[in-house]
C-alpha cells in the first residue's frame, strides 16, 4: 500500500494521514482503520475547552486494490470575541465513513452554543451553563465502524491530532 506517513511495528505497516491524501491499496485485503475528527476550539474569556472530534475504528475492514481518498478535518478556529463560540472541528472522511468534528466552546457572552457535533460538546464559560451539545455518531454514518474505547485507542497508535491511521 502507498500513502501517508509510513512506519512499521513488527511485521505491520502503518500509514498515518494528518493532512489530505490518498491511500492506495495495491492488492485486496484486510486493514485496521482509525478515523479521528477535528476538535472544537475553546471559546474566549474564561471558557471551557472545545469538544473532541468523533473517533471511529474498524478492526478488519475489507478493501480492494484501488485508491481511497482521505480528507482530514481541521481543528476549530479560536475566537477573540466574547460573544462568539469557538469554531467547530472539521470532519475527517476515509473509506466512505465520516468522523465529525467536536463542538466549539461557548464564549463568555455567547447566547447560542454550537450543537449537533459528534463526540464532544464544547465547554461552558464562567457566566454560561449552556455548553455546546455533542451527539454520538449514528450507525448509518459510521457504517461498520464503531466508536472507540480507550483500550482500542491505545492499541492503534493514539494520534494526538485529527488523523486517519491504517494498519496493514
């Protein structure tokens, strides 16, 4: 296979994407895939942090010899205006599955917090209790992928940025 930053662990090859690219499978087979959406930004002036992006995992994805486009979601954009929430994280897409980004945190004087982002809602401020609200990925959106437990995260090269990790 070709694409991403390539490393090895024992007899396994790891392809890690932290920016957009293409994973090219040179033959059919089974791979492990971890998809991480971008995190939401913190709000301004005494606010909580942004929510984490969705994290999806497939322990044995069947692939065929072809190109697979990878799109990496960016982290949310921080703000200086106390009346504006931090930006939502961007979605990461790979193998036809999308891990949505986390919600941005509300600003000190934000009236309407962000909603509908996966995995993590953004934090509230010192003057607001209406933090952003996260939602779990739907089974339809995740396909045969599953939300990740900490054990799986540790076993599959826990990336610290939005990424797609493919273990061949």
